[in-house]
C-alpha cells in the first residue's frame, strides 16, 4: 500500500461549491492517506483515489463528452511520508499492474 501525505488541502471556491452540491469530501492538509488507485486523465494530469475518502460519482466533462466518475485529487497535492516529491511514472506503473481501471459511466 502506498501512503502519502497531503500538503495542499486548499481548493478554489467554485470547486468547493461543486463538491458541496455533490457531497464530495476532500483531503486535509497534513493528514496521511492510502492510495486506492492512480488515474491518468485525458488532460494529462494524474490523480489519486484514496482509501480514506470514497466519494460519489459526479458529472465530469471530458474530450469524449460528459461522464460520471468519482473525483480524483491531483498528485501534486501529496508527497511521500518523508516529504519527497512523488514519482508519477512509478506510481502509475505500480497501479496499472496491480489494479483494474476505474469504470467510466456515460451520462445520457
């Protein structure tokens, strides 16, 4: 299991409002979390799903249209427990070999 430390629990007001409408919980700064999955998005950003925070799926616009999916949290919001930057490629490789990809649910 990969544990990470949240170093940035600050979100823009519009994001917090969207999350509040959909009942989304967010990570808190200085708390330790266990990575449940690593997701590489179509916008080339990488996000975490965390064991300690299991959120409902929300509508998300993508290059492929509107889908419903559990929100992820940007890898840059976290470090190793020692405060080192996370190695994105290594995490992606680790989770690609050990986990099935998260399902994408289209909205109709």
